[in-house]
């Protein structure tokens, strides 16, 4: 495997216009790509992607066509799955009152919608409960669980509950089933079943699943048991649009069955059969076949907006409704809340970035905290700090002597485990999460020591050793070779996302034929040779950093350009464009 150690800077770029070193595939990966090309007769650019994913020649066909039938794991590989499925079916048969307690983000909303839709298809309506982010915080709380237990005999906690010992104990008189994916502690809460691939006593083989993926497997097992009893369960293939949305929006790694979830889920979504996603796609102005980009950056933020700054249950209600008119009303509300969220986020981001810069951004952890910050946007701001510094980041909203924080991590650094360790040491009131994202609550007087200790724990994992971050490049392309046909072949290696990045190509020694600013901070340019093939490129947000000004003022000198090739559909025409990530002097 290519470790990128001691590899010369790609095209000699040691400091690009954004200050990054370019790193190419290395000799060994190039040899593997050439061997794959000879064995499969597939384009070299596609084989470069496959080689980086360590796909052998005999496995290429299966990789390029990920099948749910081939990749779906046996649900019973997870502990307590049999107990959870049996209890769900018993409640269904006895017409018991069931409550679904869900987290307020996309993963929680889709998980709840999966259960509500499945139950409704079998003639059973369940109660939806999603806690208010500000008033109740993340996960089950004692008053809510006590109230639900008075009126329900089964409470199913989705995307939460693994660390909720007290609240679950408070649900007296009701059985509680937890279906989650967040890191578990050494002891489990007193629930009837805890289905979670990230329990301490699990192998971790399915740890890449988001909560909606775990819920889907619960429904697969429930359907199997129904079928064994001569009952036909709902068509679960039609539910994959929800699983795909959660998988991408929750930044789950696109490996194993997650690839099949997203690939098949996008096909389901394209049929526009779910009123909530149709309405949300329309307000988001998606006018082409949905892609992982749409899930992560158009649909996901709007679903999240309700939990961040509006009514917490809006997302789950939208995703589970069968009424197109209700879907349109909720989608419009979420779209307006998302605009409001952007404005709040921008103000907090500016303050947090200034604070982090003053504190120093070259350590293993970047963090910021202040009174008055809206708790609903601190996770997004933490993500922006992480992207700007290539370091784990935590942003904390202080209020009344306490702080609620949200963190985002970088590849190879398990933030959830570090925060859980911090909680066990008594520096946090509570904390948990998963590798790439986590939350915490602390006393304000513990802020400085807690962040210092978290920095120590993250440093042991290698956080903070890099600069702005190397730019990975998969290979070279020339404008004439960047065709629609090539992009269609590259998309076979998708879906692209977390742990499966879209391929990035360098266009060497190009001339900038035209460059101009569009909107408030974007750059549009055309590059190639004056008498030869040329391509258009766009760099979103380029004028928020050094890339836009450097290229807009560029003279006659040549530049290396790096980015991802994509098809831009406009006015009935398909044209190739480069989504520009970086540039350097040639």
C-alpha cells in the first residue's frame, strides 16, 4: 500500500497558492494502475482510482457494481438483534403503543422515518419524540422517558441511547430498545436490547454503519421473521433513499455495504416516490439526478436546520409524511430555517476563527468557546475550523456556567474515543460520539483543563503533525482527455465521499485563457492552449482565501491546476468542467 512517505512533491509543487504540498500516487500505485489497465482494459484514470482503493483485478467487476445482495451483512451478526426484532414484532402483533425517540440530526430523522414508515405499512402508527436541542440536549432525558413510559409499552431509541443509563432506567413500565452507532462504554444501559456495532463487545466489523443503516438491518431481520411466519413485509428496497441520505449526511465511510446503500439509494431517490424528499429537492433546486453532493450539501443541511434552530421534529416529519402538501409546507419551512442558520453560522464562524487564530492553530486541537453562540451551529463551525486547519476542532457555546460543545475530526484521529476518555476522567459532565464527530457538556470552570487534556489525547493519535494539509492527486489529465465518457467511467468507482474521495487530477502547465470573479467569492476560469482543447473550471469560495486573487491577477505564466472533473448540465447540454481545488506556478 502506498503510504506517501518520502514521495517527491507531485509536479514539484511543495507550496501551492493555498500553501499545500501536492502528493501523487507514488511509483507502486502507478504500477498497480498500469497492471489493472492491462488486465481489465479499463481507462488508466479509472484504474488509478481502483489501485488506490486496493482493488485487485479479479475484484474489479464486483467493486464497480456494488450489490446489496452481495454486501448486505447478516443482521444477526450484531448482538441483541434477535431480541430487538422479536420485541418489535411482538409489539406490532399485540397492537402495543410504540414510541420512537430519535436524535435531531439527519441520521436520527431518517432512522425515525424508517421505523415510522415500516410500522405504518403494517397498519401501526407510532409516536415520534425528538428532544429540543437547547432545552433538552442530545439523547434521552429522564423527564421525557418517564412521560413516554406512562403511555407506551415499547420505546425505541434511534441514533442515541447507548450512554443513557439514567434516562433509560427512568422509563419504568416500558421496554426500551436502543438502535445506535455511537461509541459505547464498558457498561450498557438497562435496556431490553442495545443493537450497536460500536458496543465494546462487538467486533467493529460493522462499525462504519450510521444509525439508519443499523435500523435498516433491524427491519431486514424483522421482515425475515415475518416471511418465516407467512407474512409479506414492506418492500425495504424503497427505503434505501433514506439510508443513503443518512449515510452521506452523517459522514459515514463509503466502504462495504455503505457503497451499496448509497448507490442503490440514489436510484430510488431519482424515482421521486417519497413526498418529503421530492419537496426538499424542489426547494433545493435539484434539477438533475441526485448525487452524493446533493445528499451532503443540499438535502442534509436543510433536514438538519430544524434540529439546529427550529422545531426539532421537522426533519423526521418531512421524511415520513405521505402527504405532498404537508411535505411542501415543511420543506419550505426547513429551507427558510436553513437560510437563517447560514446567517447565524457565518457570525459564529468569524468569531470562532478569530479566537482560534489568536490562541494558535498549530497544535493537535483547535478550539473556541464563547457566551451567546447558538448551540445549533457549533458543529458546523467546528467542521469549518477543521477544514481550515487540518486538525480536530471543538467549538463550545457557553451559557450559565456550562458549555455545550461539538467536535469534528480528521482522518486517522478518533475524536469520539478521546472525548469519552475525557468524560471518564471527570473533566466533562458527559461526552461521546464516533470517530469523526462528537459532542460534550462541561462546567465552564473546567474548560481550559479539559481542552488541554483533549489536546494531549489527540496528540497521541498523531493529530497536529501536518500543516495546511497535503493535497492528494490521483494522476495527470490533459484537457482533450477530459471527456463526458471518461467521467461516466470514473463514476463507476463511486459513490464518492468519506473514506472514498472523488479522484482529483492535475492539469500540468496550463495557460489561463480567461479568469473572472462571479458572485461574491467564486472564480470562473477557462484554461488550456490557445489553439488547442480548453476546459472551463470553477472554484467555489476561491476569494475567501488566496486562490481566487492569485488566479484572477495571473499574467501570461503557466500554472498547474488540480481538481475534480465533473459534468455540468446546462441548457440541455453536457459539458465537462473542473471543480478547481488548488493551483501552483508551473
